[in-house]
C-alpha cells in the first residue's frame, strides 16, 4: 500500500513506516500531522488517481525532528576582475514517519 502526497510544493511517494524529510511544517516534535492532499492511492491491487485529489483519503504521520539541512555553498566569481562572493544556505526540514494510509 502506498500513496503520492503533495507537501511543500513537492510530491512524495510514501508507504507505511517510511521515514522522510520534507519542507518545514508547523508542529512540535512528537505531534501528529495529517496530509489530505493525496494525488494517488494504491492498496496493492487497485490504483486510484485523483483529479486533482483523491476524495476521503488521508495519510497520518508524526513528527520525529525539526532541523536544518547541510550547508550549500554558493560561490560567484568573475575572472580578472577581483570579484568573489561566497554565500551559504541551510534549508529547514521536518523529518516525519508515516503511520497509516487510508482511503
């Protein structure tokens, strides 16, 4: 059984007991969260596609961690001009564990 959910402008194929990192969501560590933006649902035999969402489908998860990802460096350089610029960025994320998928 799996589903395709949309959160943070991205789509994720999830199944039960899966742990994944998504764009930052509101909520404290250990709290329950529900996704109702389900694009596709499969129970192993049949596949249900939404247009755009599957009605009455729900994915329940709980938050394991709120954190920041690894630093990404952005380096700009123009040769022979003495122009160098270095900038770093760390993206916030929420680590979740999928508990149940229901339709």
